[in-house]
């Protein structure tokens, strides 16, 4: 059996995943607190969806240029600037909890949406820079092991962040919750600063920004395996996610309050961490295409069950199971992209991936809010799960190369 800790022996990779752990913890805490704060201000499910939209619009708008930039500019410099921006956004949200800040929010949640919009710009640049910086820190044969550890710590933050956010907010108040957010994102910035710069790979031969961006898009759309893997996750997250509606489930359906919301928000992360730990010792080495299809289908079924559940423990169990399925999907997709994409094109391909996947989380939140407004909260979640199953069926039928994929080298 290969060494499950191989990537962790690399010093710079350890600082990289530690940085991502701190920043992701901060983002998850912030998501819980902002979601509950906006819901308390508006009492409107659509307002929860608008949080996602406020972040998705700028992230999508800058993604392609951000991917190009990650292939021609020092990736660490981009990362540091983006995380500095996230620190400033967290400090602003903390400021809104003071007397002066409360006055600013007296007429609605627009100032909060504005901060989220700015953070969306930063995260739009951060994602392709992070994605393309990581493989520069490790050898190629360690890619899957590094991806699993990266996913494990990210999911660990997805577990811990919502729990910390819900408990700190519930027991100590909103100011304390945002203070923890600021401390963690600042710690992430410090860890990034400890990683030495890496020399960029040779720039690809295309001339001009638009030609380079076009080449990245063309590469994705001509590679059926990458395109179908990305598309699967896009529609699963777009239709199958219920995260944006969790404040409503916690408050009105399961009756577990702020503290329960934190546990619900962390449930998928718990499942993902459990699965990631298993995969570190049992890497996915064959039947990657079929495993990906079955896991996305399993995710959709879990969302249908969650929508129907009225019991807190059952809802938690279904969210945990959905996180396990999603973790496999993320690891397979990331392995395919890292392995099949040339080094000098990873920023641009990652940008396309970010548009498909990263922003689909936020657009999926908006879709959930709109669907809940039109159909009702429970029917909207069931509808999303059914749509996910439909997408899996169509992809499995059309994408023969993905369906037949055994492994990548």
C-alpha cells in the first residue's frame, strides 16, 4: 500500500493546507453567521439565496481573467492579495456589529451583501491561483495523495466552521463570532506568507489575453472526460444543494435553533472527512468514471430524503451520507483535472472549473431561494434531488468516455 502520508512530508504543502484550513474555517463561520443575521433582518428565504448570488456574480465575472492571471503572474502574490481582501471583508462584518455598524444595517441587509460582493471578487481570483499553486509544491506522483489531504482538511474546516460559528454565535453573540472569523483568516494569511514563491512554468504560446483565455476554454470543451466530470458536479450542486435553506430547516422544520444550524451545516463535511480518511488509505485506482456517476446519483437521493425528513437525527444522517458521496466526486474530478491538464494551463482550466463548480454553489443557493419561494421549502429540495438524478442519467448516456474511464496516469 502506498504511503498515505506522503504529501504531508513536504513542508510547503503542509503550510499550504494549513492556510486553506484557517481560511476555510473563517469562511464557513462567516457563512453561518451571515446567513442567520440576514434571515433575522429579512425573514425571507429569497434573501438567503441572494447572499449566494451576491458572491457568485463577481466570482463568475472575474474567473476567466483570474485563470489567465494565475498562468502569467506569480501565484503566491495573487493568493496573498486575495486573502488580505478577505481579512478586510471580515473586519468590516465585525464592524457592523458595533453601535455605528448596527445603525448602518438599520434599513436592511444591503451593506452585508456589498461586503459579500467584494469577497466574491477576491475568491474569484483566489480559486485558480490556489488550484494551480498546489501542484507546484509537490511531485506529480503525489497529486492524488495531496488532493485527498487538501480535501480532508477543507472538509474538516467545513465540519468545524459551522459548528464553531453556530455555537459561538449562539452562546457568545455575533461580535464574538465575527472576531473568531477575523483571527482565523489572518492566521491563514500568515501561513501563506511562510511558503516561498515558486517560479511560473513556461508561458503557453498563445498571444494576447483573449487568445490565452480562449485556449483554456477550448481545452476543457474538447476534453469529454474533464467536461463531463465538471458538468456533473455543476448540476448536482446547482439543483441538489440545500445549504442555503438550512436556516429555515433549523428554525421552522426541525426546530433546533442556531446551535442546530451549526451541526446541520457541518454534517456534509463530517461525511466528507470520513470518506477522505478512507480514501487516503484506499486510493481510487480503477472504475473512476462509474464511481463518479454513482456517487453523484447517491448525492441526489440523499437530498430527496433530506427534504422529506422531519427528524433532526435522520436529516443529519442523510447530510453526512451526501457529504461522503460528494467527497468522492470532488477527489475524482480534481484528480482528473490536475492529471490531464498541462502545467501552464492549470490556472485557466481551473477558472473554467470555478465557473462550473465554485460559483454553482452560490448560484445554487440563489436557485434554492427562488425555488423555495415558488414551490415551498420542502418541495424545492425534492425537486433539486430529482433534477440531479436526471443529470446523472443524461451524462451517463452521453459521456461514453467518462463512463468507460478506468484510471488516469
